[in-house]
């Protein structure tokens, strides 16, 4: 009997670890990755917590164990989200990039609005956002989705040009951009889509030619109802399913390609490669003896090569002597751009895969060696300029010779004029005061223009062109016609009544997104340095557009920066650390943003000498009262007439308090500010749906905003 008891005890004891292991396996399988869970919760809230998404929860839950609708998991990782045709209304949230294992994202056939987030799940193979109300442009973050093989953004409200972001997308087999408002030429990176079989571009406003599509393995191509022109390449006419009606193509067959001519001397070209127009499969030697080079041409080539080589040697000797006179060693020439430098840049790019690099791809970059100048400064790296170059004469005509009647503003760097071009386009021209800049050379201006032209965000005023002629420096921007936030807040007129509480929160969120893009998406980070309500322009729908982004690169030397608040920062907006030491960082921008939020809350100016001494500085007066509910209610802009939800007001004040912390290290990054403002809007929208009270805060994100995120 004792032996049986011992035997049972031993067997029971042996079963314990087996049971523990089994329970462990079950719990691991059902315990969804916390980053995935949080991303799904944010998506659920952003879609206004729809009942159609059965099983989904705003807080808690376990998608992989509880079978949330449309969610597929492998182990604890979410690998697929397929929630199409459910009538979902809202946005895509700001945490999709946390879904690192996600392969399929299908949100098609819903009523989703706002823009496509800047950071998307990095390992997507299939992305479908078709048949929604998505606006804005195609984000640069698409360039990081190198595993993508299916992309469908058709039947939306997307606009601007299709970004040139497809260089590393050799896996893509199908892309559908149809039925949007895309403009401009096809991006050159389309030529890199070596596996693309299906491309739909119909019903847009695309221009230019189809030449970049030549050589792709297309079997289905639709470019109908656009503004394409020129000849249709012969190769495309052999595509089995090719539709091209509704364009301005030239009639008749395309002319034959011009005969191949060798590149002129001095061009860097791979001379061992076959001619571009040679038949595929042809070798480096002609098979037909009649097509070979004869003695005369050979002699000419030899003599020509000798002359070129002799001239090259003379040029090399001249450059070396000139370099010695400047006391610059040979190792500082352009050839000394070390591999270590390149590898660091590549590594940085890999670790920030979803970030936007302001510089163009290395293959297109004109690199200039950074050589120390006499004053210890470094020459800048040149890169191509994507903005349009204008002549002084054209700008004089558009502004009527910069008359006073066309003057619409004046800033620290110069005056801003309204310009109307012959095609009817209205633009804003900033005529930079050279005396305010004291630039050492024109290259600094052109480099700044190159970088500014690459800033693309719905809440940033787009640089459209520039002029660097006859010693003049002018910048041409898109014209935002509804004035500045400063004017609308502080000038008593009918326009001020348009700034309801809803509108003010939207302005804060749009401005926060612009700064988030500059700080956390751009590489390297762009510091605004002069954020203020006068630099936040409002369009007809009261969407904010931050101006003067990137202009900090045109500031004068360090001594003048520290002594001048006109160029960097403005009185009332400048962070304490700048006033003390002249140091300005991204956290200084956060402080300035907090001051703008205070303006939105109180309707007061940052500095107002007309008020009593204790209330002249907005930050000093308001900060101690931000956590006092009674005092907060008394601070609110009287123009709101009490029309605001108390909880929303309190949360708005909490965000302000964090942004205007005296110590920069305690201020939050702009991505956290964006998330806080989005949560504020989402909570308010839940209250609105429950109460059906139209006077409360209604959640509506403007069409041109972006819930991104970096």
C-alpha cells in the first residue's frame, strides 16, 4: 500500500512541471504583444469605437486570445488587420508603426478621413486604403516599406504629386492610385519597380510622359483620363491590357529613337556597358564584321583620347598647385569622402527607417567636401534644388514691382508681398533683406532653399520657388489667404468669432503635428526657432499652416544670433534657456508652442504692456493658475462666451503646463504632445456621441491634417 502511495505521489509530482509548461504555452499564445495591443486600442479610439468591431476594446483585452474582429495573430504578434467595408468613420491613429509584425492592413471601403500616417507598419506586404475619404499626399514613409508587394490607395481625395519614394520597392507587383487628385509627372523611381505587373493611374491629373514605365513587366496598365502628353512609347503598346484614352497623347506612331552617340569627353560613364539602344543580349563586340570600327575612326578615337588625357593631366597639375597655395592637402579633395562617413549615414538611416531624410538619395546627391574655412566654419554639402527658380523680372511683374499695395506682411528677414502670375496663381513672395542676414556667400542661401523645398507636410507652408539673381534673395511660397492666427486672435473683428473652442484645439493639433514632423520625422531634425502665432497661417477651413520653416539656416553669425531676438525667437515666445545662453533646441520650440497654446486659451498676447505689471507676461501670469479650476475658468478668452467643455479645457491646460516648463529636459517631445491632443479630441468625441449635444466638443479632423507620427 505504501508503495502505491509513493508511486502515485511520484507520478503526480512529475505531472506538475508538465502542467506548468502547458499553462505557460497557453498563456504565451494568448498574451498579445503590448505594443500591438496599444496600437490596436489607439486605432479603435481613432475610429470612434465603432460597434462593428466586435470584440475590440478601448482598454485592456487580448486580441490574439479573444478573437477581435478582423485580427489575425501568429503567437502573440498581430500579423493581419482586415476590417474593410464596415462603415468605419474616423482616422487611422498615430501608432500603426508599433505593429512591427503586421503584414496585411486592409481598411478599404470605409469612411476613414484625414491623411495617411507618416509612420506605417514597417514590414507590410499588403496595404489597402481604397474607397475612403483620405486626403493629403502620399507620405515619404512609403519609402521604408521595402517588403510591400500590394498597394491600393484608389478612390480617395489624395492630391499633390506621387512622391519619388519607390527606389527600393522591387517586390511590388500591383499599385493602384486611380480616382484621386494626383498631379505632376510620374516619379522617376517607378523605373525601379522590376516586378510591377499591374498599375492603375486613371482618373487623376497627372502630366508629362510615360517614359519611366518602359521596361517594366506590365501586363495591365491604365492611365486613362489624365493630362499625359507626348508620344506613347512603342514598348507600352504591346501591353495586353493598356488603356490610355482621355489624355493629350500625340497621334500616330512614336518616332524611332535617335541614333546612339558616345558621351562627350569629361562625362563620368561606364564605358564598358553596352549602348542604351543596343538589342538585349548583344555582346560587347559586334557579330557582323561590317558593323565593326574601321581604321579611320580608331585612329580618331586614339588621338582624341590622347588629347583628352593630356588636358586632364594639365588640369590635375593646376588643381594640385592651387590646392597647395590654399594649404589644403590632397587628402581633403572630394575623393576623400571616407567610407566611414557613408557607413555612419547608412546606419543612421537604418535605425530611423520611417524618418524623412531631407537630403535626396545618395545617387542624386552632389557631394562637396566639408573643408574648414578661415574662421573655422565648414562649407556645406550641396544637394539638388527641387523648388522652381524664378527671375527677378518675373517676380517684379507678378508683384507690380513690389508696390506697397501688394505688401501683406513684414517679418524679421524681410517683407512679404502678394504675387499674381500670368496663369492666375496667387503666391506669397518673401523679399529677404540682405542686411539682416549678412550671408558670406550665395551657396548658403541655395543650400537652405534646397532643404526647405523638401519639407512636405499638410500643416507647413510649402516653399514653391526661389530667386537668387542680381544679388537678390527671394522665396516664393504657397499663398494662405485667411491671415495669421495672431491677427484672428488679437484683432477684434468678425473673423475672431470663427475661432470656436473646437477650432482652437484643431489649430493646436495641426501646429503640433507640423513641429513633430520637423523634430522627429526630418533627418536631421529641423528646429523652427521662431514659432509664434504670427507665423501660423490659417486657410479658409481654419487649418493651420506653419510658415518660415527652415529659415533658421539663414541666420547671421553666432554673435548676432545671441544678441538679436528678431532673427531667432521673439519676445514672449523665447524659452528661458535661449534668453540666458543663446542656446536653442527642439525643446525650445516646444516652449514656444506652449505659449501659442496659452494664446489660444486666453486670447491674450504673450507680452502686453497695456495690462497691469503682474499680467504683462502671459506665461508668468497664467502658469500658476493652470491647475486651479476656478482660476482657469476666469482665464479663458471672453470671445468664447463660455462655449467650451470644462474637462477639455482642463486637459488643454495640463498640456500647456508641460510645454512651458522652465527646464527644457522636463518638456515633452512633440510626438507626446500630439498624442495628448488626439486623446483630448477622442475623449471629447465620446462625450459628444453620448450626449448628442451639438454645443459640446465635436470631433472633426480637417481633411488636410495628418495624424502621424514620428
